[in-house]
C-alpha cells in the first residue's frame, strides 16, 4: 500500500489557484485512453484521492471496463510532480450507505464530499462565466497503490 504524504496532500489543496495541475487518466478494456483535467481534488485518509464527478461520461465508461487509473499532480514552479496509480471507481450520490469499496464506506464519504462546490467554491472562475450551479453526480475515488515521482536533476532535466 502506498501512502499520500503531507507534501502531496498540500499540493492537492492548491488546485485552480495558480498551483498544481491535476489530470485523471483511464483506459477502456480495448486500450482506448481518456484523460481529463480536474478542478475538485483532495485526499481522503492517507491512501485515497478524491475527485468530484461533475460530468465524467468517458471516465465512467472506462472505469466500468477497467478499474485501473492514474492521477497526475504537478506543481511546475515548486518542482513537485507525482503520478498515483491504483483501482478507481465512482461512488454516485444515492449509493447505498453501507456499500464498501476497497475499505471506503460510501455513506460517510458522500456525506463529507457529496456537495463539493459548497465546500470549495471555484472562486477563480469569473462570475460572468461561472455556471449557476455545478452538477455533481458523485465522487471518483482512487485507492493509491503506487506512487511515482520525479524531480529535475542538476541540469534541469526530468528524471524518474
């Protein structure tokens, strides 16, 4: 089991505020990849990363066929970058409260993160283009099994 460190958790907290850039990558059973930039991202305990499911149609199709996914987090100005890999699912709003997936109970998780836009309104989006209401459908949960990181060497080249 891999652990999300405090430095990684801190990087996840500055999405959309000129900080970290996050992408979720999934792949269909047939090998067709999908990658999407994410805005509402956080950690849950020390072994899960959560993303609000606002409109994850291709992601949902891929996860129904292949639960392995990756989430990349990069803060280019601070030389921090990680890729988290592991099984991933979407817990939809209305899921049975006692449904358990890889150690996560749906009820408590959705109680805490089911109204993400109320907890973390996207203040950086100008009011004239901000949607009147976000349409969260659930929470994407990735159980972190592997973490890859890379930092630039002395010459500024990325190394794994």
